[in-house]
């Protein structure tokens, strides 16, 4: 059976003060990590595009791909398409979807092994 995560917000009169993630068993920290790394990766792709437009110092392609490999693949894919950045490079165009597919396969495998 697939258990979904839920997002909660603790707040007061002046707005939210904490956001937390709950999920199946002890996987809450994993979900929180994945959400955070994907947001960070998306923003880094945007920052690199902005720096490219300004001819400023760039973020290395190795760093951009590493962020995808360590869990930020959805953020990388979204950043590529939202910012129209790195979409001409074959290793991003095909590599990021392959990383996503490999990570999804690992999740499915882990689900079967640890269910």
C-alpha cells in the first residue's frame, strides 16, 4: 500500500512559523530532504541562467549535474525548462531524464524490498 506524505504548517497571527512533513514511518526526513534539494536545485539553475545573461561567474556543469544526482533531479528538470537553461546540451537533455528514471527505479525497488 502506498502511503503519501503530508505537509503541515504551524503558524501564529503573523503567519507561518514552521513547516513540517509527515510521511510513512521514519521517512519524514527523507521527504523533507528531497523537497529541499529540489527547491535548491531549481533555484541554482535559475541563478546560473541569470549569471549567464550577465556574463558573470558561472556554476559548473559538474555541480549542476551533481545536484540532480543527489536527489534534485526533478528540480533540475523543472529549472531547465522554466529558465530555458542547458536544454541544448545533450548530457542535460538526456541525462537529467535518465537520472530521474534511475531514481524512480530505486524508489520502486526499495519499496518492494522494504515493504
